[in-house]
C-alpha cells in the first residue's frame, strides 16, 4: 500500500444510516464514540492467504494466473476451487483480463516453485478444482514465496501480504481480506472496552469479490466455511439478554452469524458453511447492524445491505456516496447500516431505549 493509501485510511469517512433512516456523514475515527454500553461488536479474525499465483499452463506453454477461491477442506492446502485468468496482472480491470488457455482434467500448471494439476472443471471454463503436488510443508512454503494477495486495478501498486491482514488477523483461511476490519485499530477497541461495549471474533473464510465474468459473478459469494467459538456465542447471548445490539464488522460476519442463527436469534457455536446470498428476502435473526465498505449496487457485498434496509433508502445512500465522493473498495471509506425498524429478539419485537448509534465519549 502506498503512503497516499495509508493517509487515506487515516482520514477515512463514515456514512452512518440509523434505524429510523437518518443518514449522517462522519469521520471514521468517530467509530470510537459510537454504539452504546451493552452493544457487542463481532469481527472476522481470518488472515488472508497469498491466493494469486502466476505461472504456465504446461500443455500450451501459455501464461496463466490462478486465484484460489474456495476450500475443498479447510486447512487442507492440497486442493482448492480456483479461477483462471490469461496473461496480464491486476493492473488490467478484471473484466478486461484475457481468457486462460483451455483447461482439461490432468493438465499441469507450473506456478513458481509449485506444481498443480487440474482435477476437473467446475461447470464453467474458468472455474476448476486444483490439486497441488507435494506435502503440506512444501505447498505452504511455495505459497509463501510465490503467492501474492489477490488484487484489483483500483490499486495499481502491488500489495504485500501484510497490507491485506487486519489488526486482528489470526487464522490464514481467507482468500481476500475481510476488509471491513481495516476500520478497526487498537485505539478504537480500547475506547469501546472502556465504555462497556463488547468485542469478540469469529473466523470466516472470506472469498473472492469478482471473477471478471458476469455470469460467474452471479454465483458469488461461493460457499464459505466459518468457525464461531463458544466464547463468541456466550457474548452474543449476554448482549441480547441486555437488549444490546449485535454489530457485524463486514458481510462475512453477517453470513456466518445468520447461517448459525436459530429462529429466536440465538447463535450455535462451532463450524459450518455459509451458503447462498443474503439479500432483500433474507430474514435477519441475529445481526442488528453492519459496518462494511462502500460497494456498488449489484455487488454481492452491497446486496447484503438489502436485508437491513429498504431499496429506496439504499438508493439515497448511493447518491450520498456519489455526491460526497466516498472512496470504494477494500481500502476506502466505510458504511454503517442499522437494521430498519425495531429489532426482533427472542421472537419478540422490542423498542430500543437508546438512540441509534448514540453515546458520545
């Protein structure tokens, strides 16, 4: 990340949408003074893999880029779902990237120090099951030496792996950064703790955000595994019992919590797989608000917001984003949306006795 990008992070903006539909423009640093005692913040602590691998399609000798896009079995580095591109790099818009050479089962790919085999195509010419040759240690070393973070054209300078790790990154199972977490820093976490606002984590394998193919993009997000610790479930239950709000840092947290939520809003601990899109017709049972990046209508990240508020209000939000020149993408500004109307808790509708996102320091 360049020095300009880091400065932009420090001066980032926040557009907040309260439960009554009020829209406010704030500095993102004001996150430290938002929310109320008893609320609980839940973030994704997944670290990001160097999931982009440049190499050669051995059968044709043509260049290829492989982007790891899904786990076959979590932590098993031998097999992945992957997406292929032709020659070029992230400086070309994903939609404009050249097609890869035709892929057939058994094709070998030389990816730096790694050798991989195309096990089979997955119902699309560029989506396939990849199998690395070698043991776990060899594959891990090859990824570390040769792999790079998946990156898009809005950031021309190459990113280092540490650029895509959030301040709470732990288990490296994400294919792209759970980028909403870039808004968090230790000062904000300390301020929340001092004010009685809870903070906890889960681990969710954040997937890719764009394939470059409109039809393939309609399948996003792919199935994504998650792990919700018992301590997180206990914290959620405690906050709900005190009528505190559950605020998800990013769409991945929403997907994990809602996948593990019971009808009464309680959440089951343990591992699972988040499947399908969250959108307008999705009933939210556990999450009351979301902090996310600035995305475009139609993006799977943006469509999650339709579960929180009305299409008309989101149209207004998009116009505010345009007029006030909010920066999109991973290292851009942030959007905070509280669920429209009263929250459902334990099957009962209740009115909150504190104002949306109020409680200054």
